[in-house]
């Protein structure tokens, strides 16, 4: 599958998963009383949104495994990838920081009694999911890639120091 059709399939699947979600939200938002949404509605929204996110991720991962991208032969490609990688790292780090501040503010507000516990727990779980996901992606982007065939053994990391003494 060529890269253009790969992107089209990914965007198409994201739209196909998002349209029912938006229809559900709009329908119930218009029929329920203003500012009095039941607990099941907010929980369904959070779970459905995360499920859509995970489904698109799994589709993209499966497509990448079936058809690995062609190797770059241009000399400019590594520079573009490095720049894009640093921009993505910065954006993901910014989101993790903002979400962490919101999470801490929510915990503080819940302890003080400003937010009801039945609303704070799902919102905190939702924020925590994305904090962990994006934090792991930033962490993983800084890890060095393992060379083909040889993976470093974490149990033997101090062998060189022992032999030198």
C-alpha cells in the first residue's frame, strides 16, 4: 500500500469512528437539560473517546507492520525527520505538562470539595490515561534504537567497569 492510500485509510477510519461519537454527543446534548448531564453520559463519552483513540492507533500499527515504509535514499530525509521528531517531542512534552497541571489542580480541588467525587474520578482517569500515553511516547522517542540482532542486556551493564579494576 502506498503512503497516500495509507494516510487516506487512516483518516477515513478516524472519521468513521468519530462521526457516530459526535452524533451521540450532539443528540444527547440537545435532549438533556442544560448543565445537568447524568453520570452515565459523561462516562460513556470518556470511554468512547478513548476507545476511538485506541482503535485508530491499532489500525495504524497493523498497517505499519504489514507494509513497512520504504527506506529513504535522499540525504535531506534524516534532517527532516530529526526536526519533526524534536517538534513532536516538544508538543507532546507541552501537553504532558499542561495535563499534569490540570490533574494536580483537579486533585487539589477534589480534596477541598470544589469538585464532586463522582465527576472527578472519571475526569482524572481520562487525564491520567493521556498523561501516561504521551509521557511514554516522549520517553520512547529518547531511547536509543537497538541495533539489529544485538539487544543490550540490562543485567550486564557494569561488566566493563569490573574488568577494568
